[in-house]
């Protein structure tokens, strides 16, 4: 498949700016290496990612979507709500609308775990999410033909 013709949307939660920047850096490198085109939008936090995904998938013409963000466990149960509800809503949209999606929303216990997963020279979860989205877009094209 010619990935140059792919249009990808990066949706990034900016609640933890430094982690978001690193996740985006990894995702953008993968997308640029594939020669796909991309747009990038920001939302305040992980709970807003599914809302932006719903808006974009209804009103724009993208082949793949990359969700990037981070939820760090705190002292209250708010972590569980944010982590579970954002993941559930993203998955529901992906399945119901048949979206090629890479989910790079980190759910971690502390900032150190987040940095280790976000860093390009670490686990590079942003790059992994972008690669997943591109692979799923390719699979979708194959299955349609």
C-alpha cells in the first residue's frame, strides 16, 4: 500500500505537557518515515480524547487515528474513572465506526513509568501507537478490496 496517500490524525491530551511532547515526537517520527500526511490536535486531558475522536471521525476524512496521552495514578479513584472511561469510549468508537486506531494513552502508577514509556529512546509508546494505526489502516484497505 502507498502510505503517502494516508491521512493520519494525532489527538494528544496535554494534561502532562512534557510526556505528551515525547509521545508526539515518537509518533511523528513513525508517521513521517512512512510518508503519510498528518494533522495534530490537542485536548486538555484523556477524557476529552474520545470526544475529539468522535468529532473528527464524523466530520473529517482521516484514514487512521493516533491517541496520545497519560493518566497517572493519584490519591483518589479519579485515575480509575479516567483510565477506564477514556479507553472504553475510544474502543467503542473504533469498533462501531471501524476506525484504524493506535491507542497511546499511557496508564501508569507514577511519572517515572510514564517517562520510560513515552521516551523515544525508551519504550516509545507514541511511535508504537502510530505504527499500529498505520498497520490497521493498511489492513482496512486490504479487507475492503
